[in-house]
C-alpha cells in the first residue's frame, strides 16, 4: 500500500542519516519547514522576529506543479471577518492597503483603518498562507491564497521536486538552508553527546 511504501522510505532515510546534524557556524540550526511555498520561501525575520542567516528567501518553483495545496480560496462573511479581526466593516469598505515582503507574502494589511501583519491575518482567519489577496463580494470576503504554511525554511513539496530531479538530501538541505553544513553529531556537538550519556 501507499502508506507502507512511504513508511519504508522514511525508515530508510532516518537510518541513512542517523548521527548527522545540520549546523551553521558549528551550531545546530532550527530546521524550519512547511508544506507548500508560493514559489519562494520566506526570510525568517519577515515571519518571526528572529533573523537567522540560513533561513533566507530561495526560489521553489516545484510547488505550483506538485502540491494540491498551492492555490486556495477561503470565503468568509463580513461578520466573520469583523469578529475575528475586531474591526468594524462598513458596507462600502472595499479598499485594503497591502504591503508585501520580497517573497510576495503580505507584510502588512490595513483593513477598515486597522493595520495587521500578514501573519496576524493568516492566524486570526485561519488562512493556509500569508500570501493572499482580498476581494469583497457584497457581504462576503474572498481570500485567495498561494502556498500552505509559514513559508520559512524548507518547502516539503519543493524538496520533493528537487528529489524527483535527482538531487540528494545534501543538495536539498544546502539549497533551503543557506550556508549550512551536514556534520556528524560527534563533530558538531561533542558537548551534547557527553550530556546525553551522563
């Protein structure tokens, strides 16, 4: 079955990489990942506050073709938007002022005079991505999204696309996590090994 085939691949991958760790300047990284990009990954500081030098925008063109989650539409009533965002939407509110990050995700959106980060809107409205457009249709709002997840780090569908092109895990890791190295646990973190054995 499909499940067993996938589990066998996961078990094989875990065994093949046992004892390896991804590092940046000899320190273990935060290996952020997500499902589907909008065509690009996101800078860490554009979604979270921390700027991590290995979590930078890279192109991920594979997602659009491979991921069933690439494009989505969420329709919410004006009442739902008002309640979830805590704004007062008059019938004539059509304009939304939006600024975007370098990866085309929403950085800020001003709705009915209130400014929100793209992340806030994504989380409050439960949108799949913070790359979205907003259209008002009478008493409904249509949010058209691209991608699925926060967008920081490795795109799972992007990684799969690279693997289908014959790239190995080292290629994929170094592509999505810029300037990192794959080291053995003994090389990278002898202190961690000593602590775990005591």
